[in-house]
C-alpha cells in the first residue's frame, strides 16, 4: 500500500487508524517481526501496545515493548522470539541494534512513527542519530505511516521517509483537542508551581473521591 501522513487532534482515534490496517494485513500472512511502531515516550509506547493487545487478541497477536528503564537482556530475549509487533522508543531500540544480532527487521512490512514531529524535533530528546540506525535496519520496501497531532515544518520534512506515493490527510479543526475535553490553565510563580499542583490535586480529590488523576510532565524526574 501507499505511505501515509496523517494529522489529527488528540483523541480522534489516530492509534486505531494504524492498528486496524496493520492487523488486517497481518491476519493474511502472520509472521514476525511484521510491524515496528516508534514513539517518543515509554508511556505512549505502553498505550499503543495496549491497543494492539485488545484489538489483536482474536489473532493471537504477540507484541514486544522496547523502552528505556527496563532490563535489556530480557528485552533482547523477547525480540529474538520474533513478536508480530514491536513498539519502541528510538533510543532503546537503537541500542539493541548496535549491540545485538539476535533479531532482524529486514522482513518488516510496516513502519509507524507516532507523534512523528516530536521524533525529529531537535532538543534534549534528539532522536535523529537513533532514527538513522533504525532506518538502516529496516527494508526499503515497506509501508511507512506517519501520524501527528500537529502539522509542523518538521512533519513536512518527514515526507522524505515516506517516498511511496504518500497519501496526506489532515483533520481540519480550529482546536487540536476533542470538544468534550475541559481545558484550563493557571499562571503561577515558578518557585510555587509544585505547591499549587499539590493543592489542586487535593482539592480535586476532595470533590471527586472516586476519580483518578494523571499528571503529564516533560520528563520523568
């Protein structure tokens, strides 16, 4: 199939947009390693893996999450068992490719870059060198799927990774989040940010004792 660049707001179903087609093709000729999904954070990697497990359960799908902070030997063993789908952060997967020959990506059918713009942004999490290692390990004949919540100049540059008559689709919207999401922001002094956060969480839990709270940060401290 053709390569694809997709841009749509958070919560619009981008994950299912690549999970379902991958599973459909996999069901016709299952083998490993069939699909590689790259994502900038370990949290997102686990979320994507959960979607693959739920939707791929009828197929007996085998997946492997390769992210930092976990034992590399155990991960290498999982990779050697040729799972159908590998969901990885670029840094850790590149480490495995540099140090291990127990698995191969040469028969890969799908390469998916989720949050693709963040994967190539320059900064503290510069994945460029790691991506070069990974791209050298995957076959030239593959279907590449690039997804992002925002259309940036970096994402436009990614078209070079999808040379196979890429199909581009953007969900046009004035906002980049779903309508049901209630968003608020609070301007506070930098030194008091943590104190305000604790106060907000305590207030929220007092009002909604049966709800859960998720806190997103730029890095894990």
